[in-house]
C-alpha cells in the first residue's frame, strides 16, 4: 500500500506524458486525477494507522547506491512526520488535478500539464518519505525541476519564461548550500542515513571546523548549510524573490506549489533534522530572526499589491515565515500544525482566485474588479472562509495554529522569542488588513472592469467548485480536530514519538490572558477597519499614499530586493561574461585557435598558389633543385 502512494502519481505522469496524444485530453485528465486521488486515500489510511496503532516502518524499495562506504537505499520512511506530509501533498494535489479539468479546459496541452502535475507530486512524495539525505536531495531537485516546467508552462509568454528561469536559478543558490551540508554530513559521519547520522550528533557537539577561513562549530555549520537550502525552497527573505514571479504559471500550479508542496519542503527539512538543530542554539536564533523578518516583509509588500495572485503569494511567503520562526523557537510540532492547516486555506484561496480570474476572463488586477459577490456567490463565500482561516479568526484552522506559534515564541522567554512574538502579532494584523482588502476590492464596491460587462461574469463550473468546498471543510475544521494531536501533550508522546526530537521539553505554561486575547481582538477589529478603508472611504487610502509616497514606492517595489540583486549580481555578471566573450573568446581563443590557424593556412595557400604557373619547365626546375639539395645532403652526411 505504501509503495503505491508514490508509484501511482509516477504512473499517472508517464501515461499522460507519453500516451496523452493517443488516449486524448479527457482520458488523460481522468486517469491522472483518479490515480492521484487513490494515492490520497491510501495516504489517509496510513495516517490513520499512525494515529491509532502508532504504526512506523522503513520500507526498502531497492538498493540504490553502493560505492565504498556510501550505501544508500531507495526507501520509504513511514512515521508521524512523513504520514502528515503524505496526506497534505496527495490530498491537495488530487483536488488541484480535479480543479484543473475545469480551469485548463481551453488549453490545447492538457495531457502535458496533467503529466507535469503528477510528476511534481511524485517528486514531493519522494522527498517526504526519504530515509536518507541523498534521496531527500533527489526529491528536492525533482521538485525544483518540475516547478520550472509548471511555472513556465505557457512558455510562449516571455514573462513566464523569465519567471521559470528565475525560480530555477534562485533555488540553485539555496541548493548549493544544501549540497554542501550533505557533503559535510558524509565527511563527518561516513553515512547519509537519517538514523545513523542522528545517533552520532551528540558525539560531535564540541567539534570545530575551519570553513572559509572561519572556525565554526561543526553542528552549527551543518545546520546553517541545510537552512540555506531551506531558505531557497521556502522563499525566505534574501532568497524569496522567485516566489511572486512564479504566479506566471497557471493558477492550479500556484495552489500546488504554494500550498502543500514545494515551499513547505524547507520547513519539513528543518523539522526532520530536529535532532541536529536542537544542538545548535545559534542557528535556531538565526532561523527565528529570518522567519519573522520574512513574515513581516511579505505582509508589508502584500498591502500594496494589486495582482490577486501575488497578494496571496506574498501571504504564503509570510505564513512560511511563521512556520520557520516556530521551528526557531523549538516548537517543531507547532510548525507542522501550521503547515497542515495552511495547506487547506491557502489552496482554497489560490483556487478561489482562479475562479475569480476565470470569471473575469484572465483579469488579475483587483482594481479592475468589484461588485460581483452576487454574481459569484459560491466563490465569494468560499474565499471568505479561506480569508477568515488565513487571518486567524477565532475557531477556524488558522486561529489554532498561528496563535500557538505566537504563544510558544512568547514562552521561549528570551529576547529573540519576545521579538518574534511581537512581530508575529503585528504581522497577523497586517495579514488581516491585506486579506480583507483583497476580498472587498474584488467582490464589493463598484464594478470597475471596462473590458467585460458584469452580466458576462459567471460562477465557475461544478468541477472547479467541488475542490473549493472540500478545502473549505479543512479550513474550518482541521485546526479544531487535530490541535490536540499535533500540539497537545498526548501527541508529543503518542503521535510524533521520535519523528521530532526535543532536547528540552516544550513548556506547558500559558501566556497571560491579555496576550492570548491580543491577536484575536486585532484580527476582528481589522475587518471593519478594512471595510472602512476600501469600501466606505476609498479616498482615504489614496490620501495616505500621497502623504507617504516614498514608503509606498518602497513597498510597491518589494523593498528593492530585485533592483539590489540586479545591481550586485546580474549586471556585473553580465558585464564580466561579455568581457570574457569579446576578449578571451573572440580575440584570444578564436584569434590564436581556429581563426588564427585557418588564417595562417589561408595565407600560406595564397603564397603557394603562386608556384602553380602551369609551365612544365618551371616544375622540372624545382624538382631539379630539390634533387640537388637531397643529393648534397647525402654527400655531406
């Protein structure tokens, strides 16, 4: 059963990719959706076994690498952590497959699209079920490759090509650090298997290494290098620039990448490696700072974006920041809880935005929408649910997981924890403001689209609405149902077991009542605030922008990270490349190589051509001279 979970998406990808032309669009959609849905059902059964019967297993599929001391198997590690990820990945992927049947109905390349989705799912499943770092890296790179295919699916669009290349290149920066971390692990421990590495960690806590001329603790260095990989894949600040541009891909791709798969891989990596990170207080503090900085940064940028998908994309970036700072304060189970709940409401919001875009005939600017809540009642209602869950409205999924993160940061009791908790509360307020801004400008107020008549807007077909309804159930109930299992004391002892390692037990205390009430109050107050700003008094935001023009431009330009990287890396690299091409390649290599040799031969040929006069007596004279020279040489010798 377990092997079928990862095999079925691969089979679906092969069938649709290689035989889609023969079986037709409809059959490709049905087969891929069916096989991935079966994988989702089997994943749910595995999670049930893990919860009820504390099921754990390590299934060896095949011997993969055997070279010297390096022995790596292709295996499936089944424990609480991988079981949760299996459910998240396969369930969201199955719903995205079904949704794509309606959303991509007019695309001429549906079999290829469905094949990419299924292959992406397979790569992610390989990643989360790995029992060693090599298999993890294989799935890691597979996800990156598939994201390139999916983001650039509409490759005839120049913007889509650029976005795909950007995502690929930026992730390679993080992956380089990740690869170095794996090399260092093998150098220190002689193995890349999780269990063997984790057992040896306590033995090298005092070991130091020299890296780039700096002496650093070995565990700190391992954790730092692995985290660089996680930063790239999960779009944390400094390596985040690819994520908003990835919206150039079809909306189902955005939902799959940003809700449950690629971007959560970094969080999964840190949680899986908790037996290592627990011995590096230094790197955990770095993760906390990076995570909260990302959460705040993305929330501020989302405030001024007008593209409906980019607003949700920056919210993903922000929520990933929450997950990372949860791991930074040692609350790995809470990070996984937020990852779990986030998958439902974020996929709901992305797919809901796809329904809006579908209704407006590919329009994505929220300023060109408005006043359609009666025309799109189902999409409107379902996106309201997703928004409430995202903002952490009381009793919905996001409320339980986000508040738990802020609480555990506060209970950490150090400066970094207090900083994270404070920024987390403020970011939650910003999240609520920009989320309701999206809702109000999209569905309320005046209808602002000049290209499409309001009568021409219509609700999405049933095949697109069913996934939204199912995701909304997760957005409403997942937090309440699973909170005790994920973050309760029972869960730590009986569910997570040794899949998550805690050097120090998590605090059982609770913050003061005023602190517990602060975030929910701000979230609730933000709704009338946003309504007043973006519906009742639309001129006020414009006035605020005029007064704070530099700040607005700073946020609109995403803190100028793209411009900074362009100035520091892109332009110098391009100039250096042009110099190497024009000077070394053309003048030196070609000048003294192929071009130089050919020029010499040409000149010599022209000179030699003069001896070809056509007169026999001249040729006889030259032969006589040659014979004389040879004879003279033989006599002298």
